[in-house]
């Protein structure tokens, strides 16, 4: 499974990152300007964005996905 977190370092980004870590889900991080560009290119307007095997998830959907693990 390929999991990538696009983060700007905002409070919601930190919450999602902490939840991924607590569930021992391995993930890569893309941050800063590169993350912002990637988020916008995917049609989203807010951070964080989680991509799991090519499926993009906004914060709410990502939290639900993590909680189901």
C-alpha cells in the first residue's frame, strides 16, 4: 500500500499525521510549497490531503479511513 500525506504543517495536518503514526501506517510526506502545488493540481483547496494507492482523500475522508484501520 502506498500512502502519501501532503501537508502544510497546519493543525489539521498534524492531527492526521499523528493518527497515521498512532495506527503504525507507513507513509511518505510531501510538505511546503510542493505540497500546496500538488494539492491544488489535484483539485483540492485545503490541506491536508492523503493519497492512498492513488485515491485522494480530503481531511474528513482521510480521518475516517485511518480510523477504520
